[in-house]
């Protein structure tokens, strides 16, 4: 571990590379500035945006992708990319758009009828060098893993939240299938024991996720904070879930459940490798001992029982101090659209 | 082709091995005598019975399996075996019964909740040398193929009736997965164009089945004739579907759509290999030119438009002429329970 002692406070400090969130959710295409500022302040300097917004699947062809990139370019305080959503019938459409997309996202609940044919046609046509990710679970997960294997494709599974699914992914990895996965930070800290919500893991499943973190390639923020906020009647604001993500993990480091290397691997190195994200000029300086005070995040109160320890002091990005103690100093929206 | 000319009638004749039906359905456990007599008269000398009857899944543990074998033994005019049904929770129960079972059958519609875990636990515990078959389709089919592959298991898919599923099986075979499949004879001759029933293939799918018969390992009779009879308000009687099966295929031979070797391969050699069925002392002598007259089968009227050509003259079984021109001559129920 690379950590130093702050001479004045005798607090331990460390520097991480700028974090990468591979499943960033924006409420609407108007929210790039607020979303990327929130993520920057939270230590995330790359946002790989999902193709959905609160209005549903928004990015699913060339025009909608280009419009999203356009909307983002004026207000992006982090680097970014967009994935494009594959549907039952748009394998040709997404193929046309592939050069501008970070990845192909296969949202399983959107695939109504002939999932096998739809997934197969995407696997057959989407370029080999561009990533594919999916939120498939249980039987659908098994199905998509078979199809990936039959088409010799790598596939990333996002938002794993059950022992059953993680077991399946582990078995597939053991069989040399090219599969990677991420777990939402929030699935690691909230379970049905805290809030009985269908999208949260059972406590048993959550413990299994912790016990098998070596099978988890990446952490993510994703859509879960929005689902939680909505279910608990909290405000839906851009950037939900970023602020608490790193402090939650750093508190787990303090508790000996995780190492700083785990955070670097799962929130930077592996995401960069899996999604082919170019090396960024970005670092995050962290004070590991400072207690995070309850801030004005709509969901921070959810964790009021936890004393979150570990605070972001400085985020450097594109050659400047972009954020200091939570305040954005970056003079302009210098984030770039970066795709493979 | 091994065919001779009948001197008296100048009809072509041929002799096939006794046919094996790998998915025999009995309306109830009282119907073994009637079912096996009907199948014997139709040229089938081995019945691998499904674990379901009209009352639903009937054979799913040691007791119900032994009771079925008991009921069958007194009245079986063919050799036979039973498969046992795997459920969400009976992996241990079916394992106890495995020595008396011909195969493990995984009925996908019965698996409600956690299909992946259920199938995985069956694959992990069911003995390597005993067959597993399933009626899984579409996404469930892809899922079960993955699990079979992860567990290094061979799996037989019964009742394939769509291009999509056959394509998936072909891709899996190309990738050296240990998968075999059968198509119901009735899916080859009835489509939604004739009767708009959910369990019949579309005409397009049916044409694809015909065009890709080289990917189909076996023919079967199965439960489809019962589903058709029920939907069309025909009488439900034991042995439904056997009588027409071979004449339908022989008519296709006449039409050049199939060879006698295909019938031997898919209704004897491959079923015997896939299900480990011991060599039987059984032959079927066929008159290829005799036109089959409309008989008293509740479903034969369905094929009234077809001139069924090819008729069974004699079935020899266990050293005697067991059936001559449709009349059972066997003096006793000499069928044996034969399992691997
Ligand atoms: Zn400090
Ligand atoms: Zn392919
Ligand atoms: Zn980096
Ligand atoms: Zn950059
Ligand atoms: Zn004749
Ligand atoms: Zn296994
Ligand atoms: Zn034989
Ligand atoms: Zn015998």
C-alpha cells in the first residue's frame, strides 16, 4: 500500500488513480454537467454512461448516440463514453453506430420475445474489439454466457447481486469463458435487511459477495442509488451515489474487509482493461482518517449508522487541480469522449 | 437400403430393428398394457417412459419410481424404462433412485424459482453414466446448455420444434458440447398452418426442421399427440400417436424426403446410443407399398389428407412373432425394465 502520513494532522493519506465508473446513470441528457461534477468531486474521472435515462432506453441508434455525445461534450467535467442499447431488432442499427459507442449494452428486461436470436445476432455483428455488457441474471445470465461462448465473445456482467449468479460466473471463468463482472458498491453495503427492496441482495447473498470478492472484477455505482432513492421517496438528482461510494469502500478498508489495492484494481485497473479505456492524466488524493460528515446527498442519510471514514482532498485531472475538498476548481468542462 | 420384393404382390419390403421411443407418454399408470400393445403393433419394441401422466409429474422419487416399474412389469408388451423428474429441490431424492431410472428428466415448466441452482445441483449429483434429458426451449435451452457444458455433462434436448432452438443446438455441437436432440414426428407433419395450436411449429420452423434433419439425432413420439388430441377434443386413449408415426415417415421416404437409413438411425441406433439401451431381440417387417387404411385411431383422421404408404406386417420380439398385421400374438407380457 502506498500511504503517507500528513505531518500536520498525523492522518494517513494516499493517492489513487482517477476512478472509472463503468455504469454511470444520468437522469436525463440535460444532466451531464451536474453528473460529471458530482463524480469528479467523488474521485471519478471517467464515466462510462449507460444508454438509459429516467425516460427509459434513450440511446439505441446512431442519431440518439450522437445527440447524447453532443449534449455531453459541452458540460463534461470528466472523460466519458456512452454505451448503446441492443434490442430485439437493432443489431444493424447499433453496428452502424459502433465507432462512436464505448460498448454495447444488452438490457435483458427490454428483450421481450426471442432473446436468444436477438443476443445471437448482436454477438455475430458487434465488432470483436468493442466491449459488450449486460445486466442479465439467473437463467438469462446462463443463456447469455452460453451465447458469448458459442460466438467466442467476451462479455461483462454488470450489477451481480446474488451468490447464484456469482457462482455461475466463477464456474464460467474456471471453464475459460471470457467473462468479467462488477458489483455495485451499494449491493455491498445495503441488503434486504436494511430495506426490503427487490433490487437489493439478501443479507446472505451480500455476505457471499464479500466472501468472494476475488471473483468480482470491478466495482460500479450504476443505477442502484437511483432505484433506492426512488423507492425511499428521496430526491432524484444527478450524480446520485457517487459521493458515498469511495468513503464506503475506504471505511471497509479501515475495517480490514478490503485493501486500497482492491479499490485501485476494481475501480480503475480492471475497468480500464475490460472497457479499453485509455490512460488518463488523473489522480485522487485521499485522507484516510478524516471522518466524512453527513452532507447534503439525498441518500447519505441511508448510511447514518455508519461512521464513514476516508475523505477526498484533491482530484487532479487534465493537468490541473480540478477539485479541492469537494469544491470544483476546474475552469472549464475539459472532459473528452473516449472510445476504443 | 435393405429392401426386397414380395414375390406375390411385387410390393417392396424391408426389415428394420425394433424401434425405440425415447419419450413415451402414458395417460396413467394403469395404461401400460394398452400403451405397450399399441406401440408394439406400431413397430416400437422399447418405450422409455416420461415421468409425467395426465395427473402431472408422477415419478419424482424412489417410491413413485418403484411403483411405476411395478405397475408396468405385469403388463408390458415391450421393453421399457422410466425417467424420473428433477425438481427445484429433489436432487438428493432422484439420486437415491438413479439405479432404477432410465434417465433424469428436467421438465422446465416445473422449475419455478431458481432454475440455475436447481439444474446445477442435478448436474452435479446425477451419475455421469446416466442420461439427462430436458424439454427446455429458447432462453432456458441456452441456459441448460451452458450448465451442461460447465458440468461436463451430456444432455439430450427433446421435442425441438423451432429453427431458433435447432440453430442453438447446432452451434453448441459445433463447439463440441455434448448435446443431442430429438424432434417429434408430429412436429414434422403438423404445423400451425394445419392447426393453430401453441405447441405446433410454424410452417417456417417445420420447413427448417426438415431442411436440417442432419442435426436431429432422433425422432420421438412423446406427448405431442396427446396435446393435439386434447386441443381437438379427440378421445384420449393409451398409445396415442404410435400407429401413425412410422407410416408418416415411410410416406416421406416414398416422397424422397427421407431414407430408410434415416429412420433406423433416428428411431433406433441413435436413441439406443444416447440412452444406453441394450441390444434387443426385435425386428419389424414392413411392406413399403401397402397403403395404410384409415384405422380407429382418434387422431388418424388428422392425416386424412395424406395417403399414408408403408405398413407394418410383422413385429418379432423376444423370439416370437409378437404382432402380425396389427394383431398382438404375444402370449404374455414379456417386456423387461432395462436401465443402464
Ligand atoms: Zn486529514
Ligand atoms: Zn458468432
Ligand atoms: Zn487510469
Ligand atoms: Zn482525458
Ligand atoms: Zn405388400
Ligand atoms: Zn459439476
Ligand atoms: Zn436394437
Ligand atoms: Zn428385451
